[in-house]
């Protein structure tokens, strides 16, 4: 997968940065640097193109995911993160996922597929990636979710449902709401940083 890696201090986690539709591996670097200037950063570009715009998995329509492709791409991304840990020498057990929109959705899919193998996750404007009868344990995995009350893509009930799924799987969820739409705001980046500092420092 096309990516960029920036080495940080060894004792700090590696932040895996997952962009939204139309983004690239550079999109969330500045946010990662704000959240932890000393963390290693792994920015990854999605392998799917939708009308020329990079994504991490296919969808059948707005808000309707191609679940077969989502599961395949989730496994592909999981394997790539493990390979990157070997290539760049970071601790695969000290990884935190940071995703926005489509990137948040595949980060959520990683969590709901592989359970508590990550230190935590920050999901910015996520949807429910998959609905199934049971999920693996996310025992005490800290997860931050930010969302807009007027988001036309990720409606409030969708976010509430995802929070409920993650909590039922055992994770500790912190949420931040603002009154805007789907775009990222400075306030939610600041709230993500505050959550990160309180949780991991």
C-alpha cells in the first residue's frame, strides 16, 4: 500500500493515519503531529478508486458499503500494518488508529474484526462499518469518537449505534459532538489531543 512513515521516539506509539474519501497518505500527518509530536506516524493511502478518488474499500452507494470488499480490505490493511512494523521496526502492539470518515470506517472495521490488538483508536466522523451477531472482545480498548450533529453523511443515530456496539464489545468510548457537518474542525482535533493525553500519558 502506498504510505509514508515518519519515525518518532521509541517509547511513544505509532499513529496509523487513515484518510477520508479523496484523500491520501499525507492528509492526516499534521493532525497526528498535533496529537503527539513525538509519535511515529504511518500515513496510508487507500487502494480503491471511486471516480478517481482514493478510498479504503468499495461502496455500493452513499452510506451502503460493499461488505465483501470491506472484509477483504480490512484483512489487507491489518496485514500491511504488521508488515510495516517489521519494515520500520515499530512495536505492532503499540499502535493507535486515527481515521477520518472512510478511514474511520475501516479503522472501526479493524477493531470489530480483530478485537483489542490495538492500543486504542480515534474515529472522526465514523459510521457502523458492519453489523453482525457478535464481535470480538475490545476489552478496555480506549476509543475516541467525534461527530457533527448536522453531519449529512454520518447521522447521529448511526454514531450512537456505533458507540453502543463498541461499548458492548467492552471498549471504553469517549465522544465529542459539535454542531457542524462532516468536515473536521479545530475543536475536535483539540478534543482528540486532550483525550489522547489523558488516556496515554
